[in-house]
């Protein structure tokens, strides 16, 4: 990753003025466990246009939200302002980012897969902190994007990646979540 990746994502974001509704999976996981995951300090990795970071801010989390794309973050800042929510948006390449250790109560990762980053995300959580992670499964390439296996989870892979955490909820399969349906794996896990 690096300059090419930044350019590619800036072009994608500039061309696509997508939906700013938060992830259904995130909404459901938090709504059904509000008592377990009270507002605190949160990190949204690869925030894109900030839909999930802004949602967390509306639920009283103090949110840092990182993305490589300046174009995406510009829109994210506008949306946050329009919705009256404060989010600390940070432009950085997560491949080289130095995440603060033991700092967050909640880390979220949506529609993004950098296997090398997962150990850093785990370290960034406080003991007892939670992670909500959802991204595409290998089956997705049969019906849409992404197609590159580097960005697709194998069956049970997300579960295996969090074996050292307490997995509180896991699902994989094809889910509509308000759209046409996509193959995804999703997990809620706690750092022990
Ligand atoms: C499919 S979008 C997902 C955005 C957001 N998580 C969501 O679900 O709406 C993937 C995001 O990853 C970002 N990204 C890709 N490579 C990155 C990197 N190396 N460092 C930081 N962000 C990166 C892109 O700019 C893009 O916004």
C-alpha cells in the first residue's frame, strides 16, 4: 500500500457518494448489548466517509477515525458537522500507523481487511475492551466485489483470528442488511 493505494481510494471516494447510514450489524450488536459496551473511547479503522464513526459519536463515544483517503475524510467531516457530531478524523496509512496501546474501549473494523493490522488493533484495546469486526467472505467474489482474495476472509477465518479474545457473537453467510445481500463474517469479541 502507499501512494497508489491512497490515489485509488481517493478516486473511488470522489466518484461514489454512497449511503451514510451506519452498518446494520454495528447497530444491532450495540443495541442488544448497550449494558456491556457503555460509551467510552472508540477507534474506527478505515472509516471511509465516517458513517460508523459518526454513529458512535451520536451514542456518546469519543471517536478517533482513521482513513488513508483525504477525499473520504473531507466528506466525513462535512457529514459530522451537518449531524452535529464531533469525531477526530485522522488521515493515515494504517499499514504504517502507530496505534496507541491500551487506549480504546471499543475498536471497529468494517468492510476492510488488513490481516497485518489485527495484532495492532488488539494492542490498541484496553483490557476488557470490545471489538466489532465485519467484512467480506471469500464467497463474495462470486457475486460482486471485492474479488481479490487478499481482501476476503476464509470460512471461520475471523473466528480463528480472534481465538485469543472471548468471542461473544459470531455470524457468517449472506446477509441483506437493507441492501441486495453480501457474503460477510461478523464478530463481537472482548479482550480478556
Ligand atoms: C470499503 S471502504 C470501508 C469504509 C468504512 N469502514 C465503511 O464501512 O463505510 C474501505 C476503506 O479503507 C480505506 N483504506 C484502504 N487502505 C487503507 C490504508 N492502508 N490505511 C487506511 N485506510 C485505508 C479506504 O480509503 C476506504 O475508505
